[in-house]
């Protein structure tokens, strides 16, 4: 066996490792098609409970910025709909927020009455879904047979307001990157 074969295997393993990391950072549209609103009273608790969030997932708030905004708040302020001391504020109408820690992430709309009307969401990331700090490089055979697990390797977090339009809901960005990585690996192995 020459060095070339070993190198090709190494490159393929690297591609798979990157693929696993990219594929597990999901992008979710808050409220799905309804977006971030009080119109139609979307049930954001139901929405959040229908997902399984992981560290480094991205939630996108889409709304009319004349009528809404997004405030990250403490648990107490979330409960009381207190918008007076937010931890962070977004107001572009299309805001991508990276969930970079485990635990609960509390958001509400700061416009008068909106939080009380239900425009608030508690996005919880279970501790067990924390990203591993350093994943050891797997054997090529093991890598080929294993599925990406819930944990993501740390990906650089985009700026909250960076290129929101480039982030559609779902995993299509990850899928696109995954596809190009797979063709790269195939080309190297050919
Ligand atoms: Cu609002």
C-alpha cells in the first residue's frame, strides 16, 4: 500500500468529519410559515416543543419591523413580559440568532401588548445535546458507517444580523455544503 492511498483515505475521513459538523447545525424559522407575529396567535410554545434544538442551531425571526422586534430576555422578564432590560435586541425584520449555549433562550416582542398576547418563545437546548469539545478523528471505516449524532463540532457563529436572506429554513444550506463536500471526496477518491 503506497502513501497515496493512505492520503486519500485521510482526506475522505476529513471530509466526512466536516460534513458531520456542518449537517448538524440546523436553521429554524420561528413560527414556521406564520413567522414572528401576533396575527393569528401562533402558538410558539407548541412550535418550540416540536423541535429538538442543538447548540449552534440558528433560529430566524421574520417579521414586519414596523410592528415587531426581538428581545432576548431573562427567565423572569420572559415570565412577566418585561421588555425594559433586554439582554440583546434585534430589529431588522429578518434576524438570525445562533443558539450557542445549552439551557433556555428566552425571546419576546418588545412592542406593547405583544408579549402578553403570546409573542414570546422559550427555546430550550438540553444539556445532553451540547457539542463535544473535541471529537477524535474516527477510523475511516467507522466514519463511513456512523451517522452524524446530535453534537456539532464548533462552527464559527455567524453574526446575528449577517446575511439573513442567505439562511432559508430547514437544512438546505447544510445540505448544499454537504453535497459539495461529498463530490469533493468522490473526486479525490477517483
Ligand atoms: Cu410584536
